C-alpha cells in the first residue's frame, strides 16, 4: 500500500528558520580560497583576502612552522584549523595590520622559547581579531629574565611603538602557562570587547602580570569581558581575573567567576563572584552587548551551560539520547514543509515529524543525512546544524522518500 508523508518542521528552541535561498555565486569574489595546509603558505607576506573552504587538519605535521608574516584578511568562514602542534609558536609569527575573523583554532599544542600566542607570536600596526576561538594549550618554555611578555591564548607582544590589537567576540579555551606574564587573549596592549576566557592561566616572575583576558591593559579599554577560569601567579600578587596591569585603563562591565590566586591573600583588579551566582552566567541576558542571535550561543547541555561562539558548538557532541530529551516548546511555531528548503545557523536544531498515511501502516520511518558533519539527524528526526555548508536530509519509509535541503551558515 502506498504511503504518503505528512511532514512538518518545528522550532526546537524557537530559533529563526527562514526559507532557503542559494548563496550568491560571487560571495567570495576577490578572495582566495584555502583548503589545505599547503594553501596556508600562500598567506606569507600577503596583503590579499583569504577564506577557508573547510576545516584544515594539521595532525600530520609534527612541528608547524609559523607563517612568518601576514598583512591581509583571513576569514575562517566559521571553519577551524585543527591540531596545530609547534615548538616555534602559533599559526603566524607576526600579524602586521591584519584582520582575522570567524576562525577556530582547535586543540592546539603551541610552545615557544620566546613570546608566544596560539594565533600569532607578535603583531605590529593595528590588528583586528573577531568572532574567533582557540582551544588546547599554549606555553612559554624559555628562560629569559629580560623578556616582559610571555604566553597568551591568541596574540603575544606588540612590535614597535604604534598600533593596537582589537579583540571582539573572542573565546579562549586554551590553558596558558608561562614563567613570566600570561593571559587568555593577549599579553600586550589591546582593546577588548565581549571576550571570554575559559582557559586556566598560570604564570609568574618578579615583574610579571597575569590576567584572564590580558596581562597589560595600561591606557586601554575593556568592555563586557568575562573570565571563567583559575588565574594564578606563582611568584607575586600582580594578578587579575580580567587584567593584570591596569594603570590608566578603563574596564566597563564584565566579571570574573574563576578564582584569581596570588601568593598572598590579595586578589588584585577583579573580584571573585560566589558560586551562588553562577547560574546568572548561564543566561544570555547577563551578557550586555553579546549577540546571541548570530554570534554567541548558550545550551544547558554543553560547556556546562556557559556561552560559546556558535561556530564552536559543532565540536560538542550530544548523544542521541540527550538530543531526544531536549524539550520542544509547545509555543513553537509549526510550518508545513512545502518547498522543503531550510536555512539554519550553526548550533540550531529543528525536529522533523513524519507521519504515514494510512496511520496503521507497518512501515518504519527513517532519517538520514548525506553530510552529517554539516547537518546531522537522529533516529527521532532531530536535525542539528553543525558546520557551515549544505546538506540533504532524507526521510524514508518503504519505497517512498522525501528530501529536505538544509543550508547552514
């Protein structure tokens, strides 16, 4: 007997789902696409615009040699460079007036005997880093008592007397260690807006400052940044949950809920918020200025309910059982799938409901994805947008099937 599907889409967390429209063919006109580790070398000494076509895996390179100099723009397109291992520092040695955005550095193991950053060891002129994240570990492994700047999750020291590093919507999840100064985002002079540190920061020397976001905020500003990790100075008490050295600096909003630990009982610069208030930091309304519709993301099932960048959410795998336990809100809208073209953002979920006609048919409904890395689907029909791209979800029973085209951005 022929089966006729009645398909509907429901918003699982009331995320916006809009009709799909193909991206313009010239979206990346004038940009150079990067797909492989070898392609990354094209960035050296270049002022051009580059974008990632997909994740780039570096685990076959035992010791990455940092790209010496980059002057252009790199758009990660919400993809990640994964498993970078190096004893010479980060992805770049120096950024010179460059812009980095929408980039993930996943599971790095970066060490260097001089100033080091997971993204770049140093910078010159004014650089901008936005909507980007790093996880793994970064370590200064030198023994130079005259070196002022040590290790940072993203960017190390400024070279020269002009320019600043601007960080907007950046997330450090890397553990940072140093025998001198250390910080989650940058050790050197910068301006920080809506940034989060979640990596443990441990450093210390006689004159070294330690901070969750930055070790040196002298004369600069920090707006609505947060630290969720332990910050420790093993030598002195020049320690701050958000910033270490803060002369003439301006810190607007933000908080630290990670313990800032010094060798005395004094905790400088930033106070510690009691555990009783932790629940407030699992609510989007706590984070003034954070864009939770397009950039940031909170899901109680991942990262202990603390914010992540949307592009990070695909690296946190929910089990099928956890996905099926997620409540579909009763007030969520129901849409008849006519065109069966849907656009989602990374981290969004929708539930596909399929019914058989006649209802007493003994056929079994199945769901499958041709690209589960982009959009996966559970046996219960829960579709999860994991990474930018296009995928086709097929709903089938017997010899009848229906395809739903998903575009993830």
